[in-house]
């Protein structure tokens, strides 16, 4: 897991969501059917996209999802989803972050 940037630790909501994500990750190891880790990832990405848009990484150059969003975001009003997709790089490994 990448170390989240300092701004995330100085934001109380980000810090709480990071702690929730860590807890959910541990529960996933103990219970195969626990899906809370995905919910926590989505909540954190949504918070970042809405409350910290200037901190969101640039679009990925080698990413089919970013290519899709670049083409359709304006027409289908998907800018929030695109920011959430890119925000996941701030707290997840790229291989996991780019799945959604």
C-alpha cells in the first residue's frame, strides 16, 4: 500500500476514512464474504474527489479507463467518477486502484 500524502492525514475526514479502510482490510482477511473494504475505498475516493479536487493526480497515460473518461466525461457528465478513479492512486497500489 502506498503511504497517503500528508494532506490526507491533516484532513480529519480523510484520516477517519483511512483508518476505516485499514480496519476493513483486516476484516477481509478474517472473513471471506466481508465486502466493507470496497465500500471504504469508494467512500474515500468520493471524499477526495469532492473535497480535495486540486490534489487528484493527473489522468493516467496508459489507462483504458482514463482514455474512456477523456472521451466521454463531458457528454455523460462523468467528471466525478473520473476524479474518483484517479484519487484511488493516492491510497491504493496502481494494480488495485485502476480496477474501478
